[in-house]
C-alpha cells in the first residue's frame, strides 16, 4: 500500500507529460522567440486589416485625396504640355528658317601638318542667299568631314557682313559672298581623327568638307555692327510665341494653386493617417498577445522547442525587428514528437 501511495505522489509532484506533444522546430537565424498562435489568427487578422483599410479609405474620401492628387497631376501635365508646345513651335520655326538659307562653300583649304601641330587650319569662301522674310545677322554651325563633326576649340559663328558697306545682315532675297575679301577661318583638332584618315583628308579635304547650320540670329533691319542686338528665335518671333508663353504662365499658376491645396490637405491627412496607424499597431499587438497558445524555448542547438502541445491546428509565428516573420500553419496530431524545419520568411502579418 505504501508503494502505491509513493508512486501516486511522484506522479503528482513530478510534471510528466502524459498527453501533450513535444515540437522541435528549426527556424532561420536571428529569431529569438517563437509562438504557437490559435488557428483563428489569420481570420482575425483579415478582419482587423479590412476594418483598418475601410477607415483609411473613409479618411481619404473626407480629404478628397484622390481628387486632389489627380488635379495636381493634371496641373503638372498641363505645364509639361504647354512647354512642349512652345518648344515644338520654336523647333518648327528653326527648321523652316534654316532651310531658307542657301549656303555654298568654295575654295576650301586645310593646312594639315601632323609633324608640326595638333591643330589644322581651315579657310573657305562662301556665297549665301536668304530666301526668308527676316534679316539674318549670323549663323552658328558645326564643321563636318564625311558627315562627322570636327572637334573645334569654340563654337563657330559666321557673321554676314557686306564688306563694301560694312553693314551687317543678310536681307530677305539678298545674296552675299566674301569672295574677293578675307576668307572665313577656323581650326580643328587632328588628334581626334585616325592618322590614316588624316592622310586621306589632305588629298581631298574640300570635297569632303561641309557645314551643318544649327542656329541663326535676326535683326529688324540691316545696320552697322553695334547698332542693334542680334535676336534669337524667341525674340524675333515673340509675337507668334507670346500666346504659347502665356499658356505656360497660366498652366504654372494653376499647377501651383493645385499643388498648394494638395500640400495642405495631405499634411492634415497624413497626421490623421498616422494616428490611425498607431491605433492599428496597438490593436494588432493586443490581437497577437491574445492569440498566443504556447511559447517556445530555445535549446543548445538553437532549435525552438514547444512542450505539452495539445493536438490541433496552430500557426507558428516568429518575427524580426525589420518586419519579417515566419508565419506557417502547423498541425499537431496524436504523435508525441514532431520535428520540422522552416526556412521561408514573409512580411510580418502583425505589421500594418
């Protein structure tokens, strides 16, 4: 009888697991604590997040965030389109007026001597005819060899000056030449051209040389140099471009107005949104705490151990400070031991 009583005492005094299972889970490194959460946790999370999303959508509606953002985007787009219309108009004018200047080059010569200089000197004469309705004062151009630009020390400008009267400007319908006067001159770098090509250039430079006119300036009338300021395309065609410039100013003013309204609303919306997020964080922390059914310990080998786990369905949960987590369903049956390895991690479901 005393033996039976002794055994009964030991059974009570020593905590021996008669029914629960021992779970041994290997998880990714850096997870210091693991839990088994109730089977209904995902449903509770889904419900809570849907509720929080509905609150946020309601808040966005109250502040008309979508409408304001769309208006601000529309305003920015209107500015971009207005500026593009202005740029397109200038480019069309540039293309049209450059095409109305006919420039013929004659007596092109190049002094090329690799042994004595890294630069080559070019001289040429020209004949220009203006078929436009504007006085052209000068052109900006790029020298080309076989269609490829030559490297020069500065931007090249050809000024139209009548050497017999010393007046500047090429009038509409007028033809001008510098034949009988000093030729135009410029220098280019030889080092940028392969030596084999340089030798070929010396033989036939004049035939391979052309210029690409990239810009021009205008004047209201011909006159002596210094009596007028050459006009850019923007200045010469201010009358045509004025409505487009005004459209840009109006679009920019409207965009600023929309942006300011958007900024003020977003500031207040963000403040209230932050409060909602803080409340959501607090709710999720409480939900997680209430969902815990078992808390694991870590053995010497870094495995997470759960003792005396009753049969059923659970969710294994372990998180990192940077918002990642193991969140996997586990099923415990009648077995006394269970060993598993989990390697995948996902966004922490308890982070908003």
